[in-house]
C-alpha cells in the first residue's frame, strides 16, 4: 500500500469515527463540505504562492497539505482515490490539449 492509499484509509477511519475532539479530519467533517472545500482551496493557493515565491521545501510542504485536503474532500464526497487514479490512467497518452477540448464539448 502506498502513502496516499494509507492516508486515504486513515482519513476514512477518522471520518467514520467522528471524534471531533481528537481528530482534525473529524473536525472538518463536523463543519461540513463547504468548509472542507474552502480549506482545500486555501491550501491550493498557498501551494501556488510557495511555487512562485517560496523554497522547494515550502512548496513540498504546501503540496503535501493540498494532497491531504484533497483526500479529505474526496472522502467526504465518497469518491475513492482509485477513481481519480483510474481517470488519470484513462487520460494517459492523450494530449492535454485534446483532453481539455473533449471536455468543452
């Protein structure tokens, strides 16, 4: 099991347990989807800032925050990481320009 899969499993456990007093994930869950989505967006902005003005280490840390909060968001919505990976597999070998154009139609 890779790091993201282990993290996904841990997040699922904490979402199910709902112990907001001891779990950041459960606290986010208790506050609801809009808060989780906003937190993911904040982390994405912080990663962008780190990419433009920070060090490699800062970017790595912010990227980890983005991945963590994405997994929380996916877990909240019941979307398994495997579905995201399958979509990436489906897109493999397709030009990004072609893939983007196919979504516009």
